[in-house]
C-alpha cells in the first residue's frame, strides 16, 4: 500500500477517536478533538498532493479519499448539533449531507459514462472553508470550555450564538454553491428518459 493510501486510512482511523474525544467529558477533551481533527485534515491535504506528484493515484485512493473527507466533516457537524455551546441546528448537516449524496450520485453517473469528475475550485474552497470553520469552532471550545479562558459573557455568547454558527452557515452556502456548479456541469447526465 502506498503512502497516500496509508494517509487516507489514517484519516479514517482517526474519526472514531475524534468522536470519542468529543463525547467523553475528560480534561481538555475539546483540545484532543481539535488535535485529532486538525491532524486528519492535514492528511487530507497531503495524500492527494503526494499521490499526484509521485504518480501514486490508485482506484483505492479515488474511492476512499473523498469518502474519508465526507465522513470526517459530517461526523464533526453531527457532533456539533449535540453540543449546547454551539448554537447550530441540524439544518446545515442535512443540507451538506444532501449535497454530498447528490455529487456522489453524479460521479457514479459520470463514471458509468466514462467521465471522471475532478474536484473543482468551488469544491476545494468548500472543503477548505469547512475544515477551517470546524477547527476554529474546536479551538474556541477548547479555549473557553477546556481552559476556562476568562472573557466576558457577552463575548462568549456572541461567539457561541453568532460567530461560530455564521462560519458553519457560510460553509453550508459554499457547499450548496459547489453542488449547484457540479449539477450544472453534469446536468446532461441526468436524463429522465433513460
């Protein structure tokens, strides 16, 4: 197994540990979750670059890499819906999940027609912004709730109720835009007569 695929497998392996660190209330659990999520995100950046530069692209990597990314991000968003400190409901999670199913379906249709659907700029922007939003959220949770950073309750409320949700909603909007770009580009593959 080549290095990019090992990095992808590492990302998959880290997901349960990320979830455990979010759910188990031990000292500095948000910090541990942050380190795990950030590490997993770094493997996402590395594996594709290494695979392309060293000509190590495999079908296994093409299959598992995007799946690992989706499960990592959706896991974080699902956990966020259960954290009372972050005022974000399930709607962004549902929208992002629906987009991922739609793009995966388009990719299947494209593959059936012999077309490879590459990641576009909007998809890359969506992924990068979403990862940064989640890391920012985890950093905030760690500073305030793990380490008890002493700041005014107004700032805490603003971050919990406005800033973090706005970041996650921007990620959601970018997700929708990137999904619509994919849909427009490959609309011809969706034929109601076939």
